[in-house]
C-alpha cells in the first residue's frame, strides 16, 4: 500500500486536522507515514500546502514528486488547480467548490470549475453548505475527508476511530459532529 496525498487550501480551513486524522488512522494500521512541513502562510487567509505520504514500506522522502500524488484534497478549488502538476495521471482531486477569495485577481469561479470538471477523477462538493445544513458548520473539512475516503484507501471505520482519538479530549459533541461530517462526505462520494 502506498498513498501520496497533497493537502491544500487556505489557513484556518482545517487542513492540519485532516492530516492529523489520516495520520492517526495510518499509524493504527502500522503503516509508515511522513509529512512535509506546511508551506505557505498558515495564518488565517494565507495559502497552505502539505505533503502526506503513507506506505506499508519505509518512506525515504517526505516530498511528493511532480506527477506522483495519488490524491489532492483541497479546501479551496483554485488551490486544487495550483497543485495539478503533482497529480498522477490516475490520481483523484477531492475539493470544495466554494472559493475563498483572498487575492484581488482571483479567477472567475466558473472557469475554475470548468477546468476541474474536465479532469477524469474529481469530486467537487459545496462542503460549506452541507456543513451548515447538517448543523456541523465547523466540520466542513471532515466532510471533504469523508468524500476522499475511498481514494485514500483507508477503511471508513479506521477514520471514524481516528476522529474519536484525535477529538476525544474535546468532548462527545465535537467527536459526534466530526463523525456526522465524515458520514456526509462518504454519502456525497457515491
């Protein structure tokens, strides 16, 4: 098993939480994991990118080469396109459809969506709206993780268990909200 993942978006959107959940699930499976430092401005509003590599064999480098990513999980649609050169020919993009307009010359969202829809393996969801409708507005990132579950090759139950371990100290309400969000994402990928 080998999965190379690029996580991207804007600071404050929960990218590091997604990485923590995936990493926790992988470690419980006794898999090797390496994560590159977060690149970019990790404060709210700045672009953020991280490489996460999971394998059943030892991993030499924490950086994913161009054309080597199996999955891009993006909390922001333009950021998904920014890392497209790293995606393998058979790789998946799982992205939010809602833009986070943090620059003055942000491209037209319809053009971004058209570029994404032209790719062979894309799941694009309005995770912000789904999160609000479900009453879990702070768990939109975990909806995206649920939609990425099959592409990641990690069993759904393992991600649920990881959520319980990662968020357990924050209380049952936070755990339950994130498990609900994970299920919403899984349902959306079908």
